[in-house]
């Protein structure tokens, strides 16, 4: 019961890149950078194992950003002429590349890090990819039309590319492929109308476990400020969970700890594994095992114990490395305490 996993990203070491930034600049180049990325990946593999986590990820150490790290291996995207654009419904501005031609893969995207991850742990491994809708929200469209039909067409085009890479990752030995869709909590109607459909295209043909991560964002100021405007109940999940419950996706994440998400919304995911967020990514305070076990206990009112996975609310990339290490250890300790309490 209560297997443990991270949502995806982990902080990059100071010798690899800038720290505590969402789009950090690399400190090395060429072959040195490629080796340093794998060194950082190995560091976090062993840190997760030492903490006692059941499912191990690469911490996204080889990617500057969870979306743009995938797009760097896509033709039809202009990274040389980035533009400033509001993303996540203009919650904050970012420098984004432009889509200027039909998108297609240049080749494999994450083969090196996925195979390295598989070779360096005997535990189950999870690999994360950006979801189609979130990609569309993190690029400037100069080709597909810029309107809603264009967004849908572009999302489906990206979904096909994601599917190609996901099938290859499965062949690399990945046990769980997770698509990150924070945009689902922003464009709720679109997510239900065509976002889940695009997600199904991205996951087509996969026989490994499939997952979708939906959160309220990294622990950065823009996201934290936005949360203050959402009121005493955050019910965004209610718009998308019924559609996901009818989908083929097997695992769904829910941001729980220190959020205002009504726990009963998890009941809308009947039959799915639920990744219950028990670690707050917007606070440096380390959760106690008792707090984590309490959160799991609350979730058990709505999620069968065999379907509950203890997870982080979101990625830890912008966080201090030492804080992240302690939160991983707390995650495993809290899940162990929950097994004692509720087993």
C-alpha cells in the first residue's frame, strides 16, 4: 500500500546550472554539459533510493524546463527568436519559442536519460513528458492559426510527436509514462472538450502504466499569488476529473497538502490510481511523517487504499536542494507511518 513517487522535477545542483529558477541557465557546454546532466541524474537516483521512494525519476536534470526540454528536439520551432508571452491564462510572462512550421521530431528526445535511469536503478521508473495542451500554452503559434481551431490542431500535432517518443521510452524500459498538464487546471472547459482527447492520442498504444499530472503550479510567486485568488474551495478538478475517469489514463495526480481542494473530488476518479499530493512544493517547511500520514488518511475516505500513491504536489525544481532532499525522506517516512496506521 501507499507506494511513493515524485511528480517529476528536482532541483539542479549548483555546478550544473543556476539554482532556484524555473528556466535556469546551464553552467557548462557541449560534452561537459552532457556528462554533467547524467552525473546530476545519478545523484538524484541514489538520493531517491536512499530516501526510500518506490518509483524513481530522473528529476528532469537534462531539461532546462519541463516543456522546452522536449521542444528542443522538434523541427518547426524557432528558439533563436523567442518572444515574451503570457502563459497559463496570463498568470505570468515567459520567454517562449515560436512555432513557425509543421512540427516533427528530429529524432529521439530523451533516449540517453531514460536508458541511463533504467540502467542505474532496479526499482520502477517513471519518465515525464509535457502534455499537448500545456505545450500549446507554452509556445507562440505563428503557423497553426493562433485561434481555438489552430490550438486544437497544434495540440493534436504535438500529441502525435509525444506518442512517438512515449512508445520509444516504453521500449527503453520505462514503467510509467506521465504527461504533465497544469493547463488542465486553467482551461477547464477546453481540457474536458479536447485536452483529454489529445492526451489519449499521446498515450495511444502504450502498454506501460500511463499517468497525468495536474497541479496548481510550481511554488513560484506568480502561482502562489494566483492561489490566493481562488477562494476557500479550489474546484477546478471537478471539471476535468469526470473526463479523465472515462479515459484510458491509469494514474491521476491531485494537489492536496496545504491546498483548498475539496478531498471529495477524488471520488470522481473512481477506478484510477490517485497520486495524492502530500508534500507542499511552495514551502520550505519540512512535512512531518504524522502530517503526511494524516493527509493520506483524509484521502482514504475517497480513494481505495490499493489505488493511493503518495506523491509531491508538483515538481521541486525551483526549491533549495537541501530542502528537497529532506522532503523526499519525509515522503517515504510518512507513507511508512500510514501503512502502520491504516494497514
